C-alpha cells in the first residue's frame, strides 16, 4: 500500500530530485521531470508491488522512464553534455565554491559513459542499494556494486590527475 | 547468471559500498573523491517544488472528474425539471398520455424526483460525492429510460425526456467509470 501524495513526496522527493538532477542538464529541467514523476506515480499507484521493491525503487523506476522520455524529446543533442547547475546560495563565498565545484563535476562526469553516470545517479542521487541498482540495470547486485566501485575508482583517478 | 570478478576487487567494492552508505548518512570520511561526489549530488529540492506538485496534482484530478461532474449536473437539472413538471403541469402530462390525472400521486412522484435530482446533483458540486450521484442516478435513469419507451409515438415530450434520462444515466456511469479507471490506468512506468 502506497502512502498519499504528501507523505510520498515528504519521504522520497529528495531522492527523486537528486536522481533527476544528476541526469539532466539544469535545475529547471530536473524540477519539470520531478513534478512529472510524481504526477505519473499518482496515476499509476496500482503498478506498485511491495514484493518487487521499496516505494523509492518504484519511484526511481518512474523517474528513469521520465528522464529517458526527456532525453528522447531533446535529441539529437548530446546526453553527456551538461551536468546540472547548482542551486544558488545566499552566501557569496558558498556560492562561488559551489559553482566551482559543480563546474568540476560537470567536467568529470562528462567523461563517464551513459551507464556509469546512471550508476552514479542511482547510488548517490537516489541512494539505492546494490540490489535495487541491479534490478534497474538488469545486472546482479555484485555486478552493480562492482560497477559503482569502478566508476568511483575512475573518478578518483580523474580527480587525482586534475 | 554467474558473475566472475576478482575476489579482491569484490571485497574492495563491498568496503566502498559501506563507505558510500555511511557518507550518505552524513558521516565524514577521509575519501576525498567520495566526499566530493556526495556533496555535489546531495542537494535538497527547491521548496517551491512541493507546491508545484500539489497544484499540478489537484489540477489533473479536477480535469479527470470534470466530465462526470458535468453530466451529473445536467442529469440533476433534468430530474429537477421533471419533478417540477409533475408538480405544476401534471394534468397536461396525464392528458398527453391519455391517462387519468391523479394529482396526489403525481405530486408525490414530483417530490421524489426533486429529491433524486438533488442527490444526483451532489456529485456535480463535490467530486467525492459522485458515488452518490452514480448510485442514485444510474439505476433511476435506466429505469426511467426503459419505462418511457412506450411513450414513443404517443407523447413526444415524455419520450424525449425519458430517452434523455436513460442516455444521461449511461453517460454518467461511463464517465465515472472512465475517471476511476484513468486514475488506475497502466502507464509507461517501469520500476521495481
């Protein structure tokens, strides 16, 4: 049984937002898609099966489709092109640090493959475990863990070289 | 499916997985790459997003139930006019049908139709009351529609009224069913 929209949002909005933001070029796009994800979710509550996973994993499945739809509409632009913008901070020092950091994130994540970026978004954005990432990517939990490990190792190398 | 990975690498991946889980709960670690990734990805959604989603949800809900509410309103007006007709022009109706006019029975029938019209109209005012509209209106409209069939060719106004009631009952039932079904419609979601 799924909670009502308010409770669903309260509990899982951050995960959906971080996932979509990790996969889309701007915060405005992430807002549009996150809003669409919850609209789709409320239309499709009957598709949720607790035996198949948590509400979060179900919502992330919807988010993956919504993000895929967004990129299909946007084609032929390069899906590796941009990493999301930072949320503006009121503190000028924090803001400049943030912009600097996000700029670096963009540059680094652009070096990853689509699958690697997806793994990062699912683990760090949606905060899913290896088993749930495996279900989404059609691989075993061990393979999902290995994928994340290899991507993080790759990023470590990039950051160290940079 | 059998995964063939280097056991050492698997062990490292498992350790990293634990480190990631701890970092995501806010624990401060020494792995700068991990700290950097967590900090850059973990931002909170804009405050306005919750309002936007709620407003959008309400808008879609209103649009979903609007056809059924509109039909309930039309059906209510039909039943109210039928009831008032019984009360004020019952004799004319009886004459048209070639029946004996019984004011007592016709007026009581009028009261009942007005009450039924108010029940059917409830769903037009508030969508949570639509089950009342459907429960009262669909069986009554179908019965009136069938009951009025013999009036075809005999009393045109009466036949038109009853056929309209039958059709409104069918449309009300279908639009309510469609709105309910739309709310639970299979979509293109994947997920767990």
